[in-house]
C-alpha cells in the first residue's frame, strides 16, 4: 500500500460493512492504488460527519490517515463529487451496480493498479445512473469488458475443440466447465447457446477505448443492445454473467440475493 501517512485520493465507494459497534470498513476503488480498505470510525453513529457521504457508489475525494503500525487506513473525510441517486432508486439497477462492485472487490480489481478498472466502473455508474431501466443491457457490456481486463474473455472467434473459425452468424455454445466456446457438433445439452447476433454484439463492445469520460456511453449509443432480438440479448446476458462467475470462482452473493438473474435479463 503506497499511501503516505496523510493522503487524499480519488475514490469510488464499492463496499461498506459493519466494524465493531458503530464503525464501518469501507473498500474504496482508487485509480492508482487499486482497492484500498479503510475504517470509517463512528460511521454508523448518528453524529458522524461521514454519514451521507460514504454511501454505496459515491465518487469523490477521500482523505486518509495511515498509521504505519496498522494494516489499514482511517478515512477522515470524503468529499462527494457524484452520487448515483437514480440507480439507487431502481432495484434492478442497484443490484447491477452491486454486482459490478462485488466482482471488482472479489477479483482484487483484476489484479491491476486500478486505473483502467476505475475508469470502467466510473463510466459504467454514470451510464447506469442515466439509464437505470436498461441495467441488464449495460451490465452485459461492462462485465464482458471486465473479463477482458482480467484476461479471461472466452474466445468468440474460434471453436475450442475443432479450432476452426466460427462462421458469420453461427451459434456458439459455452462449455462452463472449461470456460470455452465450441461449435454445434461439440455442444452438449447443458451448454448455453450464444447465437450469431449475440456473438456479433459482444465482439463489437468487447474492447472499448475508455480514455474519454463519455466513451462507454458513445459505445452503447453506437451499438445499442435494444436492436438485438430479445432472445439474443438474453443469451448474451446469461453467458456473460456465467463467465464472470467462473472467472471470480467464489460464489457471488449479489446473484444469490437478487435471485440469480432477477430483473437482469431483457
């Protein structure tokens, strides 16, 4: 942890959990330090100056004090730049953002220093807050992109068994046990199908350039999931969620709480 004794960092609040009687452990995603755990003393008390600031998906500047004898930092203040008010008012959108946050937390921000993950999550929250009713569509793109950051995107171009290229419009089938896509002649009944339109959509959105603050929004505008047939959108969503669960390995609590894919497939 390369944090000075007193420091301030741009941060996204991705997880808050009780700590002691009135305190809270807060996990922050930062652009240069990656995931950073901190203690917000008294946060759960009525008089805490941090109440209303340290809330899920808030983004802003965190002030921290790090005691070199401790393995965690103390969060002394948090200056909120943006809340996510619209998505927190929509249950499906809230579950979607919670899923992203849990994936980032459990995967240790994909093992990176955090800048690319930070930019992806920052932009994703902006888009979701703007269009909370499109939570599943937006989530398919965000989670698929995150698989690329983890280096664990299944290959959409070649059958993993025959090694031949998939034909245009050809369906793929997801072998969950080996985390690969195969063609129909190698498919088993339990494998989920990703039809041609779903595969083409994922290819188009798989590696967006996120150097600009509105890049993810422009990507979704240029490749609107709503143009896909509803069954293709459902195939893409189920595939991406299953693949991200495979990548993280540990069962995702958000999926359990939300009833698996509750409200997330369109």
